[in-house]
């Protein structure tokens, strides 16, 4: 019973992690596309001062860095959570606390 529950929890975590990875990858692809489009726009905009072009580039770079930082924090959280369920075959807690008898 506990093995089945652990397996279900692992499957749910895998599903959530895969969903999160897909979302972040889509976000990063959108940022790459926005960066390419913005670079074309900025190269053709002779009327825009260099400070404005620099601000746009910093905005894209900051967005990408924030996305990558968020992804690494969530990946770290998933890694820690997986450690909690690795090798979880039989619950030891109830026996250690005297909640169940070891028959």
C-alpha cells in the first residue's frame, strides 16, 4: 500500500516537474524570439538614442536572468523533494514513535 502511494506521489511530482519545465522552456523561447525581434527593431531605429537601446537590452537580459534563477530555484526544490521519497518503501515513523506494534 505504501509502495503504491509512494509511486503515485513520484508520478505526480514527475508530471508537475515536466509541466514546469515545459512552461519555463516556452518562456525562454519567447524571450529569445522577443530578443531577436527587438534587435532587428533597434538596429533599424536610427531615431532611438543609445540609452534607450541599452535599456531595452537590459530589460531582456534581466528577464532572462530572472527566469533562469527561478528555474534553478524550483529545480533545487524538486531535487530536495525527490530525496524525501527516494527509497521510501516502508514507513519507519509509526514504528519509531510507538504508534504501531512491530509484529
